[in-house]
């Protein structure tokens, strides 16, 4: 059974190799081939605080020729760190998966504001969120999937291949308004010309979203009640994401690899504290434009983020996705072995067992460089 540890290229500096990563109890490596801006505490890294940038860790080649959007290229990409890691994994006869962040790219969003999500007031105020309805974005995403696969990856893991949310549109965000769940959701919906052209109810939904958000911004009370027209609009976006996933999966397959669609709904619900509430994550995926059942029909593999402290919650989430995906699609459950989700090796082992018995084909771990070595030592248990 394949079990993978997520790792970023910056974490490989200082002599870390494939064998060292695999020694933490996994059978493969998932490496960040294309990543986004971040400032991370890296407990055992060459730098204890690591600044990461938008872009790819390999030369782009000719796949982006003629496209409007071209990925930024990371420093030292010409040294081809992915090639070196691929050679090591081949010598060890273990899989190497290429992990890419697709539609979350502040550098591209700031350079080309018209390809980002547009809120109900007409603001292009989420430069990190590229809109999956936009033709330039779609061409970029397909080319990026193909480019990662071309690095010799056994699979391509696509993060952020869907709509973004209001709460994660830029690297430094402030709000001294209690928006409440409904207004916050409304502010995260995209009403750019391409979304409006694809979704017939866009005009009514935009009007409802602006009225809902304005009522709170003007001093009214926050609410949890989402108007039906906004839920209908959000659900109507799912074919946009499904068709993009299909195009990317086909491109990846053309390169001799396979695509794993990474659904971030579990992070939306549990990232901050590992205490997600409400219905299973699969039932909320429509909020980022994802229909798990529909996506499972166009991709061979599907990954979910089980960011939860409770073993029962993990079982509930995994089982719900297993039902939605059916038996044919590989289901990968991604766990955090440390804070804020996991307290001990025994706790992690119990969650792994729960994920597997509830329908996960594999259990993967996030993320090598972000947790102390004693936390990574929990994985072999």
C-alpha cells in the first residue's frame, strides 16, 4: 500500500535525500514541484524560518510558449532539484509524486488582475485566486499539469484546481468586521465576465451577494443563513471545475502519468484548529466548486485533507468521500501527524486505522519540513 510524505524543495537543502525522507515510515514521496508564497517555521530545516515563493522548481521548457500566463521560475530551478530526487527514488524503486499548487498564485494575479476572481462589488481583491472559468487560467493549468508530469512523476497532485475562498485570497489580510459565515461566503464568490457567461443565474446571485455583504458592512448583524440563490449559484460552478480537472487529467495521462485531484475542503473546515464541525467535508465541497462524484468520473485518484483531531470525524469524512467517489477511484487521505490535529503516536495510529477501515486506499502525511523530527517519528507506528 503506497503511503507518501509531502515535502517541499526548500526542505531538501542541506543534504536531505530520498532515503532520509523514506526513513520516516512511508513508501513514496510527494514533492512540491510548483508552490506558492509562504513564510514557514521549519524546525529541522537549513533555515529555521523559510520564505517560499510562487513558481515552479524546474525549467518551464516550451509548454507555455504562446500562453498569456507563464509560471514564475523558482531560484535555482536550473539545477533541477526534481531530477535529482527522481533519480534517487528510481534507484530505490519507489514512486515520486509531483505536487503542484495550480490556481493560487499571487505573482500571476498581481501581474494579470483580470484573470483573478471578481467579487460581487466588482473588486479584484483576491490576487492569489486565479479564476477557473478564465480561458487563460485554464490553458495555464493544463500546461502546468503536463509540465509537472513531464518531470518523470508517477502522478501529479493538483492542489487548488478549483475556486478560492474569501479567507485565503492574499498573504496578509485584515477585517475588523464580524462578517459571519454567509457574508464571508458571498464575498468569496466570483462574478467575473467568464463566470457570468457560464452561469445563467449570475446576475441575480451577484445582486443577492452584494446586498447580503453590504448589510453587514453597513453595520447590520452577521448571519449564517445563505440565500438559496447563492447556494444555487455556487453549485452551478461545479461543471467548470469538473471540466478543468478532466482536461488536466487528460494532459497528464498523455505524458504517461496520472492525476490526483486534491480537494481542499477539509482544510477549509479544519485547518486552523483541527476541529471541523457540521456535515462531512464531502457535503461542503460545492462551496469551492467541487462535485466529488463528478470529478471522480474524470480523474483516477482523489486526495482529501483529513485535518481533524477526532478519529470519529476522520471516519465520517473518509466514508462520505468513499461513497461519493465510488469504488473505482483511488482515495488518498492526508493527515497531519502533529499540531493541531494529533497528540501522540498512538493517536496518529488510531486515526490511520480509522481512515483505512472507512475506505481510504492510502494514508499520506503533511508535511516533512513543517513538523519537528520527533513528530515525524510517529509515522512508523
